[in-house]
C-alpha cells in the first residue's frame, strides 16, 4: 500500500518559533531553545519530502531531483526511518520501510546482493533493525541471505579479512570488515548462533591487529589496495573510526569483556583530539558524495558507545558534549531553511545541491540527539 508523504513539520511551540529565529547570526546556544524531538521530526520529515521517490520507493541521489540510485545510502536512510519509528511509534515510518523493501530490491536488480561487501553489510545491518521493529520475517530472511554472501569475502590474503569487493579479493579494508563484524555480533545477540560470534571475533581480531594503530586507536582505511601489501595511511576518515567504535561496543555487548569498551573509548578519544578528524570540536568536512555520509557513521556508533552500559559517566559525558556541540552548530549554522538541507561543512549553510549522503549525516545526528535527550544525558 502506498503511503502519502508527510507534510513538512513546522516547529511552533509556546516557547519558540523555530522558523522565525535569526539563524543567519549563528547565535550562541544560550540564545536558542532546542527541542530535539521537534528538530528530529523536522529533519527526518525533510529527508523524506526531498529525497524519497514515491514511484520508485527508494531515496534519490540529491535535492535537485537527480533520481540516480545508489545502494549503500539506502541502508542509512532505512536506519533513519527506524530511528524515527522508535522515537514516534508512528506506522507512517513502518509504511515507508515496507515500500523501501520492495523498491530498493527492485532497483538493485531484484536482489539485496551486490558487488561490494561493505554495501551489503550496511544494508543487512539496517534490515536487521527493520526486522526488530516490524517482526516481519522477510527482513530476517533477507539479512540471512546477505550475511551468507558476505562470508564468501573472507580469504587468507593479508592474513585474513573480508575483501572490499568481489572483483578485488586481495584488497581488505575497514568499510567491508566493520559492518560485517557488527552484523555478526548482533546476529549472535539476536539468535544465539555460536558461529556468528566466532565470525565476529575472527573479523575483529584481524581488523584490530591489521588496521588499528595500537598507540592512538586511529583506524586506517585499508591494506593491499594495489596488491602490494602496503597499508593505506593517506585516507583519514571519520567513517572508519565510527565503525571500529561500533564494532568494539558490539563485541562488548556480545561477550561482556571490558577490553572491547576500552578499545572503543581509545578510538573515540582520538577522534576528539586528532585535527584530521575534528577541528575546534567540530567534525571535519569530508565533502559530498560518499564522504557526505562519513560523519553520520561516526555519529551513529559514538551514540551507541554513549548508551552502552559498559561506559563510565566521565567518558560518556565527554562524548555527549562533543556531539551536542556538533548538533547545535549544524542546526544553527549549517542548515538552510525552509528546506532543512545540511552542508558537509557543519559550520556554514549549503549553497545549491545537497546529496542524499550529506543530508543523511545530519538526519542521523538530529535523531541521535533526540535519543540522548530522551535518556536524560543532557
């Protein structure tokens, strides 16, 4: 059944009319009343209004009506739909999820499988969350099919690891191994299959020993890209840090071993101090295209670390303050109105095109702020 698009939510309340605020000044947080639930509502509604294709039932490439289909951002858009459902319990969002299942599979050639192991991992993670909220076994069956295919990417080149893609089985990277590790851990937690935990541990151990700097916790992008055995030290992406934080936190959930939380905190602390990842407390501008989604990955998994029962209050609040500063800055300085489009540079509004990937990072941050506020973390 087709679901009508939501109208853009106007944020009016007794205390503050958001749309009449002089956002151009980028005023201090003390001059502005944040209602993170309403902000998340506005943000996700704008995402659907500007990027959802009612006829194709997938999220389009940008806010300039480019209908190009890109597989991996669909997963993160589905994640935002799940976030919004968990926040509101509105069947509107489960309706979009149902359409997503049909439309995305059709646009991907009638399957959720693909060439890239990282793309499949992302979609399996999002579909597992969709199963959690809908209990529709179609999602679970799709996840199991994708997971079985992802496992074929493991080989002994460079001592192990999941390959990035099926045509380059020699190239191993964080983008492929991160989602696979998190997925394996979650599948074990959901269904209790010991082989899934074994997979999660095998992937994590190879990844940590091969692509994570033991001194700082910095997570490198990949190794053997040119079939030369070399570690890629050029790419310094927030995305990779977020994946390791998420995997380490998930491994703690699966095993209860405190060392995993320590690993996650080390990498998260490095994000706050490494100028190639954040500057003056704000995550770096990694451009649009694929880079537009990188900060969103870090946001999602840093929030999961914040909410993890294994973290102490001091570390928790340090990361809360970091994300709150980023969210306030993006909302006041990096957002255009009335469209509610986000920039890849969170300190200034975008001009012209905003890619789906870039919009998703902002949407994930706003939904995440609503979660943290609900949990009384600030």
